[in-house]
């Protein structure tokens, strides 16, 4: 315990380490005491973490003053040679996310899709493993020793392999915590971050950038924020906002002084309303419409700069491309088994060239997209311009994501059209990865 009676980082790390080992079960890497120590250091979260749906009014964020400059996670240490192989710490986190996807997300996916709701136990397990705090510095109550886009894309890829809708439901709050940690000033961090990092009933949030209009440009949103003294007055509509009905905090994009910016908005503010906005995919994320009509927020709720807004858009697009990789891998894994086991005319359908070539093309496209995503994340971690690579990842996800999903349905024949198999849900989810904005952040 610390001198102030609060649980220390080391104590929380030990608690989380034991929790993770218990949940991971047969994860061989965690049986190594050296690697176990790394898990406790990098992935500490208390076993007491839990989930509870919040009212639409959200949590009360008591305004606090920060101590000087905002706290940021350290930059990733550059490598001497070009190497996209994850570090040992990143492998630990990746394996933990893979375990969560396999044991928790995949079994719950079909029911969550039908009910349009992420089960409480899924969110609880993810919170206990610290998945939403990977970009929040340890000094602010998170688990990040350094800011790493590679870690973010690895986690999103693995979770989306389990189920993309549940991955979005889990990581939506992480996007808000990420934005506060990396774009917020010290006062904003002191006021809004603690509820997201607390052990009991952590806050939930949503990054709302998407708008319901054709050819939507995230750098020119229709939502506006006019200055009125020491306040901002917001007007506009945001669509496909995950879990907004129970969110404790929103970060929305809006034009401020004719420039796109991010603005912190608390639920329950006059003029803010939420309505269902079900989509063909990502149903477990329970997407909604967020309407802002003369919503007044303090001018101090302006988050970051115009450049930070651009950075958030790019990092969100990279996150969606990573999600496409994960779900595309799920399609590929299933087809490699199904096409060998499924027989027609006395032989496996995999023996047919049309089938074999289609599966091979899916493997090529998934690996190609993964390479571009990892390269883009590596450039971000090096502090270099990754805009071109992120644009490539976005284009590949839009072009091949939907095709991978469609081929996954087609190769199952009539089985691809029914809900007995996951392929029809994967197809619906993959349609989203090349068109959605915001929601996720790496």
C-alpha cells in the first residue's frame, strides 16, 4: 500500500497478474516466471474491476486542476533495424487479447449480435485485463509504459478475430481514454480520466465522428460549435455512436472557428439526445444516433488542436483496418477447415481449383493488409508521417474486406446464408471497415 492508503501500481500489477494467469489457463507463455513478471508489469489491472451499466446522465466529473503540463506516455524507443516483429511485451498483450477473443468473445458473439448488446461478463473480463487502458500512461492510472500504435492494432486485430461488434463495444471506451491521455491538457486529464481508470465500475465513453450524410468528410463535419463567451454551443448529428445510451462521456468532432476540433460533451447536458441507430453490422456495439441541439459546454472542453483532430481521424482509420485484418483472419481460419471437411461429388471441395484459389486469395489479401497496417503503426511509433500508409490500409480494407466476407459466405453455399455459421455476421461486419470514422483509436 502507498503512504496515502491507495493501492500501489505494484500491488495492482500483482493482482492483475494472478487474475490473468487464472483466466488464461493453458497459455504456455504465462507459465514462464520471467514472462509472468513482464505481464504483471505491463498489464496490471485489479481483479476487482467490474462492469455496471450507467444511466444516461453519466458519471459526475468533478472539475479538477492539473499539476502543470499534461502527462503523456513516452514515445516508443526506435529500433536500430527494420523489424515488424512484436516485442516480448507486445506478444504478451497480443496473447492475452487472443485468449480473450477465443474463450469469451467468440462464444458470446452470435447472441450479442441478435440482442444488439454486449454481455456484461464480456465487458467485465475485458476491463479486468486492462484492454481499454493500453494507451493511458501508468502515471494516470493506465497500463502504458509507452505510447504504441503497434500494441493497439495487435489488440484490435485479435479482438476482432473473436468478434468485431464486441471488439468495438469493448474498445470504444478505450478510444475516449486514449484521446484524453494523448490530446488533453492537465486539467482535462485530472477531471475526466480518473473515472475511466478506477477499479470499480470504470466509466464508459464513445468517440463520435461519423455523421449521417453521403460522402462524409471527417475533416469537414456538419456539426458546429459556436463560441458564446466562455462556452461553446454545439449543433449537429452524429451517427453510429457505440453504446451511447449508457455512455458516461462523449468526444465529438465539430467545426470550431471553421476548423475541425474534438470537444468533450457530458451526457445529460441540455439539448443532447440519444436514439437507436441499428446497422447491418457491428450489432453487438449497439450503435445509436447522437443529436446535439444548442448543447452548451465550457470552452475548456475543447480537446487538443486541429492537428490532434487529424491525428485521431487517421488513427481511427488504422484501427478499422486492423479490425478488418482480425475478422478476415477469422474467415480464413474457418474456410481452411470447412473446405477440406466439406465433400461434394466424393471429394473435399478444397480440391476444386475455384475453391482453392479463392481461399488462397483471401490469405494473400489478409496478409497484405496486415503488413500495411503494421508498417503504418510502426511509422506512427517512430514519430514519422504515416498518412500514406494509413490511406493504403483504408483503401485495402474497403476494397478487400467486403470481398473477403462475401467469399466467406459464397464458399459455404446455402450454409453461408444461415446463422448456424458465423460467416454471414463476418460479412456484415467487414462491410463497415472501409467506410466508418471514429469509434476506435490506436
